[in-house]
C-alpha cells in the first residue's frame, strides 16, 4: 500500500532482492513491485534502466523485460561509459537486435576507451550472438594492438574463440595471440589446447612455432589426451597442411591412441579424421577400409544435411587416396554409381554458371579463343575424385590442342571418347587458386588444396593454376 512512496533507486534494489529472499514470482509482493516499476519506467534514470536490464536478463519471462529493452533502445544516445555498453551487449544484446545495433554504434565511438578486459567481453558477446560487425571488430583489433603485452591466458583464449567464431582474420592480432599463447601451452588443459588448434585452423592461420608446441604438448601429455582431443588436433593440422617436425613420433602416438577406438567414433568425426590422415599422407589401410565399407557410407548417402554432404565429399577424397596413393590397399572402394562427376551432363551445371566468379567466366571466354575452338576444351569438370576442374585440355607431343571429347577420361564417371591418349600427349587441368565448390568453406582450402593437387597429378594431369 505504501510502495508508491519508495524512491526509484530503492525500488529497483528491492526488485533485484526479492528473488534472493525466495518470494514466489507470482506472489502479491513481487507483482506489486513489478507493477510500480512498470509505471515509473519512463521517469527512471538510465543507470537504473541498465541495472534492471542486467537483472531481468536472468528472468526472461518477466513482463518488465520487453518494456525495459524498448526504453533502452529509445534512450541509447544517453549511454555513457564503456562498462555500461559492454554490460548491455553481453547481457541483453541477444534479446533485442535493434538495441544491439545501437550498442555497436556506441561501442565504435568508445572503442579507444576500452580496456583489455572490456575488449575481451565485447568480442565474446559479438561471437556468441554471431554478429560480425566488421567496423567494430577492426576498431577493437586496432586498439587491442595498442595495449601493452602480456594479455593474460583468459584474454588470449577468449579472443581466439571470438575471432574464429566470427571468421574474422586480422593478421597482426593473430600473430600476437599465437606469439603470447605459446609460452602458456603447458598451463592449458588438453581440451583448451584442442580448441586453440581448431580456432587457428578455422582462421587459416598457421604459426609454426605454436603448432610445433601443440604437437609436442600432445606427445608429452598423451596419457591425458582423449581421442576426441587428438582428433581435433590432427584435423586442425590437416586443414593447415602442417607436418610437425616430430611427425614420426606424433603419428605413432596417434595411431596407438586410435587403435581399437575407431569404431566408437561418430561417423562424421571418423570421416574427418581419416580425411585428415589422407591430407597428411598418414592414412593406413585399416582406416580406409573402415570408412569405405558399404555399411559405413550407405548411412551418409541418404542424409541431405550440410554436414553429411561435407562428409560425403570427404569420402570421395578418401576413395581417391585409396586408389591413387595407397598401393597396398585392395578394397573396398566406393561404387562407381556413387562417384558422380559427369563432366558435361550435370544437372547443376546451369546453376554453377550462375554462381561463377569473374575469373571463371573470363577463363571460359578466353580459353576457346586461345585453343582455336570450343570443342577443344572441357569446362566445369566434376571428377570422380571429388575435385572440380575449371577447364581441361588435351595437348599432343607438340603442345597442340586435341579434341578433348575424343579420348577416354578415367577421371569422369561417364567417358564420351573411346580413344587412348596418343604417345606423348598430356592432360592439362586449369584450376583457380581456390576451388569453386569450397567458396563458402575457404577455411579448409590449405589442406584441401594440397590433397587436390596430389590427386590430380597422380591421375596424370599437368596443373595450371590461375588467380
């Protein structure tokens, strides 16, 4: 009955204290205080609104929360101080996208005043909400580089997580993170080391001293490393195409740890691991056999999810490795009908043309003129190895182009021609520096690129890379 006489500051403090006292949310006392706060929202100072928002973030079913967020959005120009902005971004930014946009604008104004801890919290908030605000990330990166060294282990790991989550590559910051993280490796848990390796791999950033340190950490702590941790590290090394200097010892330890554990791995994880061993030229026949058996790959063929599609593409690469780089392997292999790769009759070819980059379109336009005819080249070739070739040409011993469709093409699932290549003739494949089907997954380009080049060369191609 006397609630209207309570001062604003005390009223907000009472509302925050009631849950601690154990009063029920639906009780008369709590509803009375909430109603009074609702009536006064327009008159509350901004500081009290921020405190309310911070408190109500843990009570999302409260009828007050939408109104508080709406008032903050209307009064965002009154925000002052970096702590307030960082707190709102971390606590309620994910609940109000419009408010989050205003907070990002305000954070950009105040970026110079942020300390290292606030930069860390703001970066993590952006990462958790998947908000890739490039101007703000650039400002945070610049001011982070102006701060003194020794960022501290929690700051290093959280910033690395945020940058990888947002796929934001800033070379100077990544160089600093890798340089300062290296001395702390011994203090990290196996799970943290694995996460750091995966983050750098996602960012396509290879610091050889740090990667060597991770490999040595794995050897020194092999008894504490679970198979999942080791799988994360070997997949990261493969994506970066990194071979540790202690490779013999490292892979011997890895094979020993994997022995007897392969069958227990998730099918997608197992596919990633075997694919990684193919990239690093460490795939043994038992691994190839495990993922190329019909019982294994038929489970993936009926799944249309993005992850299953990615795993299936890796199975094509593994199958190519088994045929081209594993002379001691006798099977099984993927069935021919599962390989696809019809060079001229793909249903999706028109769609691919619509998505072609300027470099691809330029190659398609220029090459027929240089060769002397369109039938002398084959374009947008999908091979049975799982790799796309932008263009393919057959040259005779005098380097003169021959009609490519006249000759057998073992790299295609359906060959149009029947003639064998003449003596001295060679196939030439034109590749962009990144493969078209991986434009949305460029983070894996390094390892994939190395594997593709090896496969195509072993299949008898001369490679011409254009950029």
